[in-house]
C-alpha cells in the first residue's frame, strides 16, 4: 500500500498539466461562500444559471419542446426519462481518501442543476459514482459498459487499463482528464481540455525570462522516480530545449518525498540553477522550499504546472514560499468576480451540492459536463452513443462557457492560453507582468503550444 500511495501522489500531477489542479483551490471556499453573486444565485437570482445557461452558454439544459422531446429508450443507459452517466474518480483509495472527489461532486451538482431546468430535452441526468479506488479501473469500466450511456467528467490515475474494453463495448468518454500516454490516445474519447502526448504548454516556459532575464538558460527539472512522472520530466526537458532554454540538471527524488531536501538544494547551487520546474506535488515543493530557506539559496524563478495551484503549497510552505509561480489555463478562483463562468461554477456548487468539494479539478469536470450536455442536446430525442461522439467531435471552439482558454476538442488541440499566478504565504495572486496578457487576462499567443519530436511510446497521429 505504501508504494501505491507514493505512486498516486506523484502520478496525479500529470492529470492535465495544461489546465488542471489536483486538489483544493486556495480561494474557492471563500469565493463560494462570501461573494455577492453566490448569495444571489443561492436565492434564485436572475442569472443565466437560473435559466439553464452557464457563462456565455445559453440553454445548456431544457425540457425541449412541449415539455420534453424524449419518448423512448434509444441506447444503453438511456431510457425515456433518464440518461445515466459515469463519473470516475479514485476517491476511495485508502492511501489518499477523497482523491479527485471534486470531480464527482461537480458532475453531481451540475446534473442536479441541469435537471432543475428540464434535463437534456426532458431526460434527467443520473450520475453513477464510479470509484476506481486507484487499482479498480478495469472493474469500473466493466460496470459502466453495461449500465451507462457515457463516462463524463471523471478520470483515474491508472487509466492505461481497460480502454480496449471500453472501446469494444462502445462506451464514450467525455473526459475530465486522462493521464497515461496510452489513455491519452484512446479512441471513443473527447477531451474538452485536450492533453495530447506530443504537444506541450510551452508558453509559461518562456515567461521565466520575463520574470528574471537569463534564468531560462539554467533550469533544473527534479522529478519523482517513477515512469509516469519521468515521461513528464522528459517532455519538459525537450520543450525547454525547443524553446531556447537549457536544462542544467534533472535529479530524481523518491515519489514518497524526501526526509531531507537539503542535498537537493546543494545540487541546485552546484549546478548553477537559476530556475526550477519541479515535477511533483505541492507538499514536496513546500518542503523543498523550506530547505531552501534554511540553506539560504533559491532559484530566481520556480515555475510550476497547474497542479501546484493548491493551498497545500502555501499552507505547508508558509513564509518559505518565494520566487514561486504557477500557471493555469483557467480564470483563477481569486478572480471569479471578474468572470461570469467561474462565478457560475461556484454558485452551482453552493446551491446544488453545498457539501461538495470545490477545487480547480472540478472546473475540468464542469467543462466536460457542459460539452456532454451540448452534444447530447444537439442529438435531439434520438440520443445514441454514436451521435454523442459525432456531435462532441464536431466542436472545434470550446471554453466551457468562459471557464478556460479556447480549445479544439474535435482536433484534440490544447489551449495556448494561460495565466500566471504568484504564490506566497498569503496565497495566490494574478501576475500580469509574468503573464503578458494579449486576450483578456490570458496570454494566448499561438506559439505557446510546443510541438514535441521525441518518441513517448504511443503513435503520434492516434485519434
């Protein structure tokens, strides 16, 4: 069990590194409970959410014409009155209780909200909670094949298991995230936030020199010593070189964490590292930075992937958190008052699942649910798995109603858009200078997506 716990802690970071965060957002709880917009929605305010819309999307859910167009069962998991969807998490894993629980909490809230406004053309959405518990992904797929219309808004750490069975049984996956290269190229799948194997979020790398000129020429990329995170490390190192940077070191540490991070600080100093991109978890980075504080050495820039957008980093590290930045493809929770879709997400969670976990990974599930709802509605009353995939793959411009930068789910193309947040003991704040925005809060330069050339073990042109 200890080995699996360490693997889970390390592997979770690669969920969708262009846009997700693994666990609790630093501002989500206060934003959800204290904002005026949230209070209005909870009382049935006149927002688009109250009319079945979300963000800049209108009529996401509705009863259809004449109070409901659905009359008969049309496919597995679809009856005249219901549509069963599966949301997969690893929340029952004993080594990390509640792992990714925010995903099923989000789809549960969004289904309740959708049903409150007529469902999908009169059919109610029923969320089947599929807990893979880290090691039971194959069993979850087996059950879902028999009972569900589609998998929606979920993800599992060890998702390289039975995608063959899922495809064979015809079960679509509108994924909240996918992790392993095998899963990322699987068929019968649409990602609202694509995470292709051979494309990398290179824009934030170039921001390193905006923060500290010259720091991109001396990058250290430490990683946990397991295969999945090593693949992420290798892709990061390749992207650094393509974007004109130089990696001076790529040390490996135990995925369980280190009892003493001081030797790694010494390694940074000895290699002359001016910047660092740690492939790992917020808690380990916090302990690493505590060692930096004790030893009196920090890289000029610590640039981290979206899973580090987590209060565990700032709570654990406290005043030791310095020179640290995190990028994300979503409008931050801290800026919800400036972005309707982010606030709508918080309002729906507050009203329809007030005890549910509010976290950044839930935003990915929300985007997946909304894409599913749009595609299912476009199919009309004759809802089939084939139609769902056809309609979802026809979507070429997608922001989840304004939750995140524009993606192309149909072509599996990730967003070039990102924002950069600066981390400190007090939390996270939007850093405009580091972001260099050119589209609202986002930097959306098309060159921000880096094409990788090395072989990562799966076909380059897979569906």
